[in-house]
C-alpha cells in the first residue's frame, strides 16, 4: 500500500514538473521579441478592438481542405520559405525572422460576415499568411523558390477584432465570427471580405495561455 502511494506521489510530482515546465516555456516564448504587425488602437470595448494597421508585406499560400489541414499545410509551406527556401539579393538563401501571428482566411465566396455558419464547411480554399519583418521592402525581401508562396504588399487597413484564448476549430471560429458580427453591426461598421483567424502562439502553448483573434476588415 505504501509503495502504491509513493508511486502515485512520484507520478503526480513528475506531472507537476512537466506542467510547470510547459507554463515557463510559454512565458519565455511570449517574452521573446517576436515582431507583430504595427497598428493604432482606435477603440477598445472589452474583448473587441478597432485597429488601423500600417502597410505591410505578407507571404501567403492558398491551400484546400479543412481549417486544421490547411493551417498546418500552409504553415509548413511558408515556414519552408522563411527558413531558407528562398533566394536573397546575394544569390544565396537567407533566413527570415519569424513573426506573429499566423493568419488564415477562408477564400470561398460563400463565406461572409452574414453567414458565419459556412465556416464549418470543409474542402474550401484557405489563405494562410505571415507578415514579413518590417526591415524588408519588396525589393530587399528574399524571393520564394516555391511558386506556391506569393509575396504581396498590403496597404493601410482597418480591422474589427475579437480576442480570445483556447484551442480553435471551425465551430469555435464561427461562434467568434458571430460575436464580432454583432459588435460591428451595433457599431454601424461596414465589413469588407471574409473574417480571418490570427494565432500568436506555438503549438506547445497551453490552451488557456493561447492568444487568438478573429478579425474582419471594415471601412
């Protein structure tokens, strides 16, 4: 009996060490200087924000499938580009610093702020993109070797945003889209295009420490 109690205590002790290690790793990651897109905060209302973003350069891919499948495939394709599958001005590959967030947007024209339930449909096309570090211009940014990766200049944009934590799937995203739609309707904001999901943390981050945002461009 005593041995069973000791084994149980040791197991719980190891589990606690692992849990705290994950929490510390998350805080260390969040404390690292990972560049995020620059914006001006226009309004904050609890979990909702209205932001104006500065112009930026993005690297994007368009992939088919569910949100989970497309997010994973799109991330790998763009990570391959920034980790060296590119050609810099020197003619050699160049590693590009990681930025946050990783964003996904459903490209099907069936999806809009008036029909968030459609986000739960599968086999649609998703745009997955990273914002490039601000040190680069279109001229100085290394060129992707993979033709699936596109580089684009994005002008000033205004976004309505809802922030939340936890894991995200199509159903949870649809719920947040509906909440954001209600907020934008109450604010008399005209939305443009489809909502997108922005995720700021690496996959080992504990769910309650994750930072997610659903965003939609507004006039």
